[in-house]
C-alpha cells in the first residue's frame, strides 16, 4: 500500500517535471485558458506591456 502511494507520487512528479521542461524548451509565453477573468468580463491589461505584444517581446529580450 505504501509502495503504491510512493510510486504514484513519483510518477506525478515526473509528469510535472516533464511538462515544466517542455514549457522551458518551447520558449513561448504561457497563455490563459478560455475561461478566467476575461470570461467574467474582468478584462485587464498586462502589467508589463499594457496589452502591446511588441512590448511583451521586448520585455522578454526578443525582437
């Protein structure tokens, strides 16, 4: 029983690590889902770029 729990925790940890590595190597900003604050009518601009994609690229060091 304890071994099953430990194996499950390690398996989920490996999956999370694999997803994190995928996000790092993709080098793209993380996008929101189709829900979130925008779906509730609470649209807010990005604190970094104010909604301008060009400024977001500049803030990340890309041109």
